[in-house]
C-alpha cells in the first residue's frame, strides 16, 4: 500500500471525513482491506456520536 502520509492524515481539504469523498485514500484502503476494520469503525462511531451531540 502506497499512501501519502500528508494526504491520509490531512486530506486534500480541511473538512474531509473519510466517509464518502471521491478518491479518499483512507476510505479506499478500508474498502480494499488495507487497514483494519476496528479503527475505522471506531472513527465512524465517533463521527456519529458527534453528530448526535449537535
């Protein structure tokens, strides 16, 4: 897996959520099985919790 660290951690835009953005390398890595399910699913749960608190 060849991921550019800046692009992975900061994204191309400052509002990247790594959920449905086109060409998101984090989402692509998750779908391809290149990153573990557990951390990504925890991240999604945190996003959902954050949305419910607004």
